[in-house]
């Protein structure tokens, strides 16, 4: 597998195949916790990837790629920039 997968190709992969791309080329950007999930944000090629990990069940529930800025909103709300402002 190469890291040049398109967003359409990525979204059609199995969860295990998507995880392979995350661990072999994606850049980790941010994580936040929502209820019983840890939601991780990655960047690969020209799109973002969201990984939903269920904490209690200790498993990845969903991985999806997107380009829409509106899907970044939950991550942006959880970034603390106080140290930059002071």
C-alpha cells in the first residue's frame, strides 16, 4: 500500500486498512473526549481523518475521512490557546 490514497478510496477501505494508513503516514493533530469516546484527528494528503475510539469497550468504532471545515468544529472548540494569548 502507498500513502497516496484519495479520500474516496480511503472511505471505502475496511477499518483495519484505514488504521494502517493512520499509523503509516498520517499526521496526528488533536484529540478530545466526548462521552465515552476519544476522538482523534489526523491529516493525510489533502484531507482530515477522524478516529472514534470507545474507551469502555477498548475498540475503534469508526474512522472516516473528510474535507469539510464544519467537521473540524468539535476539535477547534477543544483547543486551549490561552498560553498563546498571554
